[in-house]
């Protein structure tokens, strides 16, 4: 059961968000007319996936150790994978693999610092800090908990990919990274709704716990509208090609999720449609955004 448990605790369905961010950073690098090294791009992807795997597995290990895993109701998009409660003997293996994944990310990061320069160092430090502190500390602060997913998986990955591929900072990746920042925050925000009661038992202070679901719904709506408005503004200003307007179309999925959040509140976990459209909106938006940038540069 150990191998199956390790795979499940890595949360494979959510790992697709990482390549989307790397692809978006690749797009901004192409936009800057940089000759991209595909070896470097492959290493970036491995390092980013390793960071996400570490975050997911470490979260699962710590939630099991604290007893939270036994208190949450599992759904496809919340409450953890449920793998460790079904196979508690694998908890040390999960911890070891998570630490190996973290070490892999750090080793690749050190290589990039040597190869590219110190421009990547601050990004790497922030990324690692988000990974290792999310479950033990960040979850105690509603505001940090609200923005940590978008900061680590959105801004740091997009900007980090661009800087590593080009060797320098630029305005465009920082601007564009605000889109995954907002959408990824929404992905985790909605996934916290079904876990409110269980999270309270171990002292977590997530945004929905502290401020309630009506305020959380308002924040979800604000983040959603801001993300898609930014795309339109960037196109109007010429920061993005006209084709990038296609990346606004997944707002329909986000609106469906918002409807579900308002209608079902803390019971939204029993309605996977609304949770699934939330994740799909984030992934499709980034994919369309990245494809539009790369395609417009190639034609």
C-alpha cells in the first residue's frame, strides 16, 4: 500500500496547476524574445513539481499527525486524500518522500543560482518558505492563508520561470502573475469551506473561519473579477496580444462556482461540480493565456 499512498498524498489532480504556471512563465520569456533553453525549462518544471509535491505531502503528513485527517469529510476537492488514515503505517514514508522532494527543489534552485545568478535567489527563498510553513504557521493567519497559494504557486512560479529562462527581471511576468495569484487563492479558499468545523478543532484560523462564508464569497467574487479584468486591461494596454481575450472565457466556470458557494455554503463539498469548475477555471485560464502569448509570438 505504501506506493499507492505516496502517490495519493502527492495529490496528482492538483499537480497540473504547476505546469500551467511554468508554461505561463515560459510564455513571458518567449515574449521577451529570449532564446529558451529547453533543458533549463525541464529543470524548472521538475523543481516546481517537486515543490508542489512536497507541499501536498507535507500537508497530508502533518494533518494526519495532528488528527485533522480523521476529522475531515473527504471530497474530491477538500479534506485531503484520505490515504494516510487508510494506511497509517506509511506516514514515515510520506514524510521522507516529501523531504526528498524539497531537497530536489533546493538542489535545482542552487544550480540555477550558480548558472543564472542571484536574481533567482529571493524567489526561491519565498517559495520554499511558503512550502514549509503553510501547514504549521500560515494556517494560523487568515490573511496569509488567503494569499499564500497565489503567492507560492502563482507569482513565484511564473516570475521564477521567467527570470530563470531570461536571467533578468521584467515587468510583464509580475503583471501577468497576478492572474494566477488571484485564481489560485480562490481555488484554496473554496476548498476550505467544507473543512471549517474540522479545521477549528486544531486551531486553524483560515479566512472562512475568521470572517465567515458571506465575506469569503465576496472575496472570491472580488478576486475572480479582478483576475479577468486584469487580462482585459493588459490586452487594452498592449501588454498582452489581442488573442489573450480568449483567456477570459473561463469566467463562466468561476461564476458557476460562486453560485454554488452562495447556494450551498459549507455544504459545497458534497457538490463536486462547483468545486471542480473552480479548479478548471484556474487551469484553463492559465493555459489559454500562455498559448495566446506563445502563439502570437510565433506567427
